[in-house]
C-alpha cells in the first residue's frame, strides 16, 4: 500500500497492554508507516514496565480518564481498545464522545444491540469505528479467498474451518468466566474470527445451527463448539472451535464442484509476534513450502503456495481510511452482522434447533 510521506504520523492511544495490546496492537502500530504509538494505558505495574521497555516514546497512563485528559496535549488521532471484552462498549463510547476515532479488538460487544448502538453513535459523530479482525489477513485465508475468486474450485458447496487446540486444563483467564457480560468462551473468542471469515467469503447467513459444550472440569463457558451456517447463496459453512482437541483437524477444507483445497496448521503471525518479531522483519508472514496446502481432485494432488500473512495491512488500511483515501478495513456493520450470527448460535445450542435469520 503506497502511503504518502508528506503527512505527520497519526498519534495512537492504546488502551490495554495484555496479550491483545502487547502482542498484537502495539507492535503492528509501531511498525506501520504513518502511525505513532503515543500512549499506552495500563494500571498493571509489570505491564507498565514492559511497555516502557518496548515503547519508550509512548506516554504511560493509568486509566482511560487520564487518556481523555491528555488527548489534546498528545494530539491523539486514534484510540485502540484492547482491554477485556466487557469494557469494549463503555471505552469505545467514551472515545467517540471525546471526538476520537476508535479501533476495538474483537468481539466488538457482548450483544449485537450494543454494537449497533455504538455504530450509530460513530455515524452520528462522523467518526471512524473499526474492529480488529486480523484473521482476514491470515495467509491461508488469503489463499482460500484467491482460489475461490479464481474459480479453480468451481462452485463451493461446503466450507470447513477449524481453530482447534489441546488445552485440557483451565487457565483461569477472564475469557473463561461465565458472566455473559464478559463475552467469554470460544464462540465469542475464536468463533468471532471463524464466522467473520465465512461471512466474508460467502455473504449473509440465513440459517444457524450450533452445539456449544463446556467439556473441561469446572468450565463455565463453551470450550468445544460447532457452528453450521447456511448462506444465502446456498453454501454451507461448518465451523469448529475447541480447546480439547487432542488431534487437530484441517485448518481449512473447502469442497467445490471442481475439487477441494485442504490446509493444516495455523497461520504463523501470532506465534511470530509472541516471539518479538514484527512485520518489519524479513520474510514476515511467509509459509514454508512444507506447510503449503493442496488442491485435490480424487488422486490428483497439486501443492499450492500459501500467500504470505499480512496483519500489517489492517493498520495500513486504517491510515488510508483516516486520511480519507480508502475504505475502513473492517466496518462496524460487519461486526454487527457477525454478532447476530453468534447470538443465533447461542439460541440454537440452548433450544436444540436451527435458527432462521
């Protein structure tokens, strides 16, 4: 993406410095041309020390109120909300009311009604509101998208997508809490990505069926779940998310009239970020040949080079949008639509029936 160099960088205030803030947002913001990490908000002493070491140019603030107060002095142009799910709506609302564009980590809200109200406020104020759906820029998903667009699979009949892990013990994290306001559990965590990807590929869902199970001892939220979507175009998406899978299935299995595409293993960008690498490093997002997927038609198997993962494109697109040179990379309306599907999945699992949208 060709960014102008004649404009000063946009100043970003990051709220939250846990996994989302420290591993994803801060490194991506810091390595995106046209952005400057101006402030980090965290009340945790250890995280403040970590932020000071990794981003010495950023002001360290104890809470969101301090960020709003310092916004004029910092010249803030954007706020990124990377705090626990239950805080997304109040913090994003406060940012918009302070006249600041907002990025919110997924899921945008615990309910579609809350998300819709927030989107309406952003529209009323004429401010950007976007959701960090970084998995749209996974290399394997980009490859699936390209293969479908090229017609090499023919008409896609069934799309299978999995985020499976082997974590048989609870970790005690807030995402495992049972309060609905936390928007915890795998449906809202990993399912937010899987549903978003399916809707991006095949359009609106008209029917939702789900099985949401809490398998681990003491689990208060779903940790082994399945969601089936029927899209308006007739495609069926089968989505699995699990923390209790001792054997991992294919990441993608896309069955079309001309053949299938199959790939295993997760995109490596998250692991790379956790190891301290960034998109500024050589060979960022590149899949080694041994991890390529394949096109299959009976006994015919053809390796397919996996496109590089490009999480940096989300924030690069955001720079363009904030300067009025391009669309918002992930629109708030997309998040509202995905949340409606997640809510339908909850109803389906509760009632044991498919839900028509």
